[in-house]
C-alpha cells in the first residue's frame, strides 16, 4: 500500500468513525429528550396529586375549625353563668 493510498484509507476511516460518533450523539440526544419528557410528565402528575391532596386537607381543616367554633359558641350559650360572669352583666346602681 502506498503512502497516498494509506492516507486516503485513514481519511475514509476517520470520516466513517466521525459519522458513527455523530449518529451516536444524535441517538443519545433523542434518548435524553425522551427521558426528560417522561420526567416532566411524571413531575406534572405528582404536582397535580399534591395539589389535590393539599386542597382536600385545607377543606378538612376548614370543617374542623368550623365545628370547633360552633362547639365553643354552643358551650358559651348554654353554660351556667358564674358569679363573676353575672357581675359583668349586672346593672350597677347609679350613685
């Protein structure tokens, strides 16, 4: 093999290797994009689930709070007045 033939062979081999590397890089990019899209979809799903759970918890806490307020008001309305409580509402004589 002459020097020119060997140089041409090496050049052709380098081109083939370069094309293979380029193709592998493109395939890797496609896989990366696909993987990132799947990750984004997963995160969107988890975000949605978390929001639904949080809204449910907020509604439960609101109901609990309303029940507690009603219970306290009922207790205040129906408890026997204490002497100190009666004095607060007693009519004070005018002097």
